C-alpha cells in the first residue's frame, strides 16, 4: 500500500512522517520511501543532500518528491556563515571548521578533468561564496582579493575570432580566496561595500542537492522545488558526471517545474556511469581522451547500456540559470529522453573557467532524444549534441543572445532540426553529417567543417547497438524551407552566412556515385576525394545571406534587410521581422520521412523514435502548414511588418 510522507522545517525526524507529525528532513523520508509513495515537502529552506535509497517500479508506480501545492520549498547545498571579521579595507575573514564539510571540502576540491582547459596557471575549486544569493569570483591569489582587477573578457575557443566580453566586469571585483588547513578552512572575501554579518553570506558545502549515490534508482519524480548552490565538479563525457540534481545512471525520472540555479558546474545530469571510466586521460595520459571516450561506449554496452536499463527521462518546465558549465549534461544516460519547456539562461557566462564541455544542454550519445519548446538565451552555447546524436530531434526552440546557438559534432545522422528560431550571431556549428534542417530561422553565421582525425560510432535505428564507426566527411545534409539572415559579423573562422559553405558539394546521390567511380584509388581512399551530396532547396536568403550555388528554387533576397529583432517585454518575448512580397513567391514543400530519405552512413530513416513515419506539417506554434506556405518557422507570416509573440514566461 502506497504511503504519503510529509516533511516540514517544524518537523522531527523521529516522528511518523504524517501530515500532523512531519519529518524534519527530506533525507529521512527518502530513506523510507518505496515504489508508489509520495513525499510532500512543505514551505521552508532545507540545507541537505537528498540521496534517494530506492526508486519506483515503472512509470505508473514511481516515487514522487513534490513541494506542497502553493508552497515555496528550497533545497540548498550551502550553509550560512556568520562571524566574519574585518581584515582590511573591503576584505573580511572567516575561519570554518572542516567538520562542516564532512568528506567533501569544496575549497580543497579543484576543478579538473578531461578537456578542462583554463585556467591552467592557478587552481579553481568547486567551492563558492555567495552574498545575498549572488556568487563571488574565486581569486587567483590572496593578493588579488585585496587588489582585484576587472576581468573584461572571458575564455573562448581558439577559433572564435571575436573577444567575448564579460557580462558584468564590476562583479569580478568581488572575490574570495581559501586557505585550507588540516582542521580549518580560512576564507578571505572582498564583499565590496557590504557587511557580510548584516547580509546573507553563504558557502557551498555539499556536492549535490538531490542525487542518489547508487545507480539504478529508477522512476522518480522531482517536482516544484527551488534548488541551488551545489559544489559539483567538472563533468566531461569520460568521467562520472555528478550534478546538483540527477538520476545517476537510472531510468525514467521526471524532473519538472523546478527552479535550479548556482550549480558550480552542472545543474541536471542524465549520465554517465563512473564504472566505464573516470577522467582516465587526465589521470594517466596513456591514451587520448577521444580513445577513452570510445572505450566508454563499448564498456557501457558490455554493462547493459540500452533503452530498457537507462534513460527515457523527462526534464520539463524548469527554470535553470547561473551555472558554470551546463544546465543539462549527460553521456549515454540521456538516451530516449525529452527536454522541453525549460527556460535556460546564463550558463557558462561567469567565465571563471573554460573547457570543451560547456553548454546549456550538452549531451553525448543523444540517441532518440527530443529537445523542444525551450527558451535558451544569454549562454555560452545553447545546445551541443556531441557524438551519436542519431535520431535526435530539435524543434520549436527559441535561441537568442548566445555566443553560439546550436553545435552538432561528429554525428552521422539522422538528426532533425526543425522550426527553431536561432537568433544569435552564430546560429549553427555543424561538424557532422546526415542532418535535416527544415523550417528554421537562422539569423547568424553557419560553420561547416569536416572531422577526419577521429571516427565515431553510428547505430542500428533506435538502438544503442553500434553498426560501425566513421569519419565526418561533411555533407549528406538537407536544408529545406529555412530563412537565412546574413550574420552581422562572423565570429568564427570557416563560417559563412546561408548555405554557400556547401559550394563544391555534389547536388544528388547519383552525381556522388558517378564521381566516386571516376575517383583515383581503391576502396576507402576514394571517399576522401569526393564531397558528399547535399540536398538544398526552397530556402529564403535575406540581409546578405548567400545560397548554395546549385540550389534549384530559392528566394535570393540578399539585398533586403528585414529589420529583424527579438524584444523581451514584460515577461513575453516577441519576434519582429519585415518581409517583401517576393519572399512569398517561394514554392515550399512539406517534408516527410519519404522526402528526407535515409542518412548515408547509418542508413537510418528520418522518422519518429518509435519508427513511425513523420510529416513536418506543423509550424513553431503547432499550426497546420500548407504546401507552398512561407519558409521559416511561422505559417502566419505576411508581407510587410510582422510582430509575433514567441515565448511567454509562467
């Protein structure tokens, strides 16, 4: 028989856990809850790490953790610190007993791991100091706490040609530094003009807020909480990936209607299993990180990585912000998951550290993952699907004010990107092949490059079973019914506006085969000599965007400036665009599984995760499309000025 447990800040862990006699901690309820039970948490602040001991049996018999209806429940990985002593000027000092941290002292735990790149000359730790909920910056030395200098720019990949401005240089003056001793940790903090004893000064002390220590804790729902201030480590795909919140290599979690912020690295993790490798490249350098990542895939297969044992999570309607690395991260444990309805912002924009794994949504092996109806803005990178994004479907998302909106790396397809608004200066970073891009609005530069220095797996359709591995030759992409606006500035090398970056590629599969037959060499050598085919038609190009030279039917309106802009007003987001009559003469066509065909390398069709055929006959709002309707994500576009509400908060 299922039970309902109640938790209250006025409760007692020795009570019965009933509404009239609630527990004091969520952890007490989590130690008792079994399949079918519900844990209702009442108003208040809970400073604890909840480690569920058990999960549910199936989707209809879960364990549900929920905030009481209409009540504000906060779970924090931090503790408040009082008794600060004025040291000098704006700098204060506090001595913390190490017993407060247990076996995890965030101020002794350095951020590190595979693909962690900067800073290399001084340590950054998982620890954090907060003043009234705002995190301070870790100083590179004790001296720089007393005499800080503004950080005007942040770290960026070497191929980004534009300096990345820091969002708030003045905030970088508020810094802290820790001296860790055997029994105590001494914190020095520059709080500016504030008195930390009169304000709310906190430090994170726990790695996570809600995260099981064991794997295989399935079918849990986490609903309606605010969670913040966890000291989680850097999460590359070759390591264990603990986060502020997550299932730890389990199946069937629902994470919904939460407010999650101030994870040192990752807010929500949907993978990986630590037993398949943990930063082995950084630990040993015996093999490359790439090789260890490949081994992790095959180790996971041997351990039973499949749709019956892991993944199929739902992450929906959450507000996630102010995290150092990711809002959602996962390697392999994300398969079959749905990430939808979330607003994600300010991920990786503090620029305290940099690595090759930073992005609002950063997934490896996102097989049959759906990412839709999210608003992702003001981030270092909006969505990054890396390795094996086979069957991934990205649709009806709004991206704006990101350094990059979408990055798909070393995947072979099929992956489908449709009816998205990519409004940043850098819309698409395409280091993959076998993708379909239909009905999108691209407002910035597009980079398309090959990856001939590493092979990555592709799979049997809707399966984790590998069919083979291959290089990324580039091409085999489909672009139909999109709007391209020329980039205001190209901030990355090898990028272009529109589809002109495919000039020189074959325009049909028949042409590709003929060129292969005529190419010198035998067997695999031929395939390096001939560009793969691309399928590009019925797109519109404005504001200087340029089309593929062999595109059959397009609206080449590069001289027309549509005066595009995104307006964020009173909780709603509007898109404004002006379009000429010529734009509507384009003869678009509804794309389907039949018209899109199969990805070349994997041989898999563009279809729904259950294997049923798809038809892209709905727009950004779900409105029915008509053949010959306007290009881009909106069926309702009209000649002249258009103002469209594209997102509403709450």
